[in-house]
C-alpha cells in the first residue's frame, strides 16, 4: 500500500505559516524605517563638564534635602537628555 503523501490541510497550514512569517518580516521592516532619527548635536567638552557638574550639584542638593523628589527627577531628566543629544 502506498503512502498518502501530504494532505491539503497540511499544505494550507504551511502556506499560512509562510504568509504569517512574511507579514511579520514586512511589519518589522516598516517599523525599522519609521524610527525617528535623533538629531545629533556635538557638545564641546566644556559643555559636557558643565552639564555633569550641574547633575552632580543636583544630586548633592537632593541628598541634603533642599530639592524635592519631583523637582529632582524633572531637572535630572532635562540634564540627561542634553547629554544624550550630544
């Protein structure tokens, strides 16, 4: 008795699997194309030092209790954003 080979159901599942993989690949490629390009601005070493000094002072002020947690987090986010751009 001969074997039946592949069934139509199996072929359909394989086609669906390939189509799903292709759709995922296209979706990833589209997402990679739409990633925002961050504008890079080169900071001079003295500007970086000023930002780092401000960040250090901010940490010291928070540890001393002269700056609230909300103000600390907001100011820290601003300073670190400036460093990440540069």
